[in-house]
């Protein structure tokens, strides 16, 4: 493989909703701002209004993908068609819903020269929200009990009522809502199940402060590197709007135990709550970089760079420590694009600047 400086990288998750942004654009920013990085960045998304697809300063090209629910074969065909137009060496998936399909496609994509650093399908399933109690028992990490709910009428059952309220109602992939009474729980179930399907999960609510860790697992039970932060402000969906990098040994120790147990390979995010007694409880493990990953660049340990260097085989024996005390504050901005660009994305699945880049590359190849 090329040196990491020269790798062309395709990144999914380019949606930029202010209340729930995808991680893709933040990953792209991490790479774009590295002075040594000379590769191209190709943005991949699922909706023509995914703003990151049109950020010409960061992404050299933007393309639409078919939804993962459509099956692995259409997804593979589209990725290879994009690869034919805009060759890329590394693919970084950034959304939970696509990770299982991407993991299963690792071997087939590798035959076309496309590398990924991802866990296996078995590892992805082992860290799913409904399997966390079993995983945490094996790893020696605390987590709230969880029950699966397939009907709103189950909120009348004594099995849920014995926990009392508040409860947390959450989807298998995304979304969570704190509810304070049965009617709210049933409404949350209906909304989440309609959007994300069944089952819906229910947990007792724990009052506390949320700490998150982003890292890259080496596939052998260790972490190449990790960055930790404490949430300072959240959206209505509980997503971090502001956070501060921290050094938190209990969080790091818990993450190391989980990664060792899972033999995790690739990016992950560990979300934990510290309760009033100072005890840490695992809330979930996300199998990809988080949307706040740009903080890793800001505090001196660029995790997307770590991923590229590990794939390229030139990761230093010793990496720098992330600096504590750096704050990120998320903000929204307006991105102005031409109607031609938008129409091209809707009709052709790629932006006009992607086509212009392809022509430019072809001309350079002919000239050389």
C-alpha cells in the first residue's frame, strides 16, 4: 500500500444535521487539516441534502450510495462504480446502520484495492445494545440492565413497572428518550419503532455526567490510541453540542477491558455515565468514529490519521498523548451551492465538481 500521506480516502456519513450530525465531515476535516496529507477525500452520503458532499474545500468529490437496507450487492456495485471513476485506497464507514454490510464486504472490496479497518460481523453483534449486559459481565464493567420491548402494551407489564420512572427508551441503532410516565414511554416506543424498527430497548435512567472515549482498536485486544471527553452541552437528542477533552483513568480502563474482550479492530466510541457516587456505567459502544472526532485533531491525537497509518503499516511505536482541557463547541453554518450541483446529485448521484475532477484526472493521465 502507498504511504499514508498519499492515500485516497472515501468517507461515508456526510450528513450535517445540526442536532444529530454524521461523523463523516468531521473525519474528513481531521485528514484535510494534516499538513502531510496529500491524498484525495471522497464524500459518500445517502441523501442529496447531505451537506458534507458539497464541501469543496474538504471533499474533492461527492457521491450518493444506495441505502444499506437495499442489500449488500447494490452497495458493493455502487462502491466499485465510484472506485472506477474516482479510485480510492481506503474506505471509512461512519454510520452504525451500514457497518454490518461494510464488514461483510471487507474481503471483496480488498480484492479491488480498497482497505478498511473494521471489526467482524460477530464483534459488531456482540457490542449491540441488547447484548451489553452479557458483554459487560464478561469484561467486568458495570452497565444498566436492559429489556427488549416489541409492543407498547408491554409498558403495562410488571416487568417494566418494577423499575419505576424515569426510564430510557432507545432504538437498536439510533435515538433515545428519557420518559417520566407510561404514556410518554408508549409514545416514545411508537415513534422510535416506526423509524428504526423492532425491538425497542428499555433501561432504568441513571442520573450522572456522560463521558465518551473514541479510539482505534488493533484487532488483537489493544487500543492503538484513545481520546476522551466530557459532555458539556447536549441537544434534545442527547448528542454532544460542546465537550471538553479529559484524562479519565476509569473510563480508559473500562474501554481497554471491553476492547480486550471483543478483540476489537477499527474505530469505536465508548459512552459511559458517571453517577453521583462516582461509579461508571456503560451506556453503549458505537462501532465507528463519533461526530465529535474533530476534537482529536484539536487536542493533538488525530485518530483518523492513526487509522490511515495503521493500514499503511507505518504507525509509530509511541503516539502522543491527547491533551486535556481543550473544548469543542459545535455550530451550524450555511453552505451555498449551485442549483446545477444539487440537480447533478439528485439525477446522477454525484456533484458536478466530482465530474470536473474526474475529467481533470483523465486529462492529467493522458498528458503524462
